[in-house]
């Protein structure tokens, strides 16, 4: 083997070693491994959303075909922002243990499977639900990404909307204020229509039964 070929081979080996080192360098306590719910969920607004985060795809690995016949990839996200993480949602019977909530709040990386075709560098708002003693990603059908909502790099509107909702005193459900609903519609038209109908129904029910009504119930 000539000297140039030896140098080239050496560089390839070095790159491979570096890649392996990078992939295994994330401390376990900084990585949250989310479960996967493969059945169809129309919108984050109609799901029992318990946690919302913004992440950037840092790794994509094919992981074969799910028993449901979905072809999945394993995604690693660098967590840019955790908007909130709750342990229970509304009247849902599912509850996330406090230890799992603490793990997610301390994590800098999220790993999860999904039936998506995302690329490294894509930014996604990921919506997580309580499932089997932890957090899991559902398979959304009404948005532009089954994990949640894929956003442009310069798109700050959705981030502002989610931050406003996260700062609201009542986070028992993912809600969208009336003033934000039209803006949300650009990202999740099916969910916005469903939410508007729910709000209309609840306001009518509240008016009919008196002032004791409460917010939307999923």
C-alpha cells in the first residue's frame, strides 16, 4: 500500500473513532430516552400533552420497521429549550413519576424513534405525553412532522406562542389563547379547527349552566 493510501486509510479510521467517541460521550444523566406511541393522534392540542421542548436534530439512525409496519428512524435532538414538563395532564389516568420529570428537566439531549424523514440540523417542537411511566412521543397526523411541528431556523413566532402558554398560570392542558389561535392555525390547521369548536361548545355549555364552568376539557 502506497503512502497516500496509508494516510487516507488512517484518516478514515480516525474519523470513525471520533464519531464513535462523540456518539458515546453524552452522559446518561443528560440524555432522556422517550417512548413511542405509534397510533394516530390528530394534533398536539387534542393530545394529553405533558411536556413541550424545542430541539435540533443531531443524529439520525434507521431502526427498522415497527410491528405496526411503520418505518422508523432513531433521532437524537439537542434540546434548545424546555418550555415545560408536567407529571399529569387534566383528568388523564396516565401520570409521569417525579423522577422521570426530573430526568427530562435535567436533560440536554432527547432520543426517540419516529416515522419521519428529518435531517441533521432540522428544528422541531416536540410534544410529549405521559405513557407507561415516562414521557413518549405520539404520532401526530395534522402537523408537518409526526413528532410535533418542524420550524424554520428563523421562525420565532411559534416559540413566542409556546412561551406565552408555558408562562400561563394554568398548564393542566396545552392551551392556545383566542388571540393566538389564528397564528397557531398556520402550523396546525386541523388542531386549530378542533380547538375552536371545543372552545365554542364549552362557552355555550358554560352560558347555559351558569358561571361555574371551567376551561377546555380534552
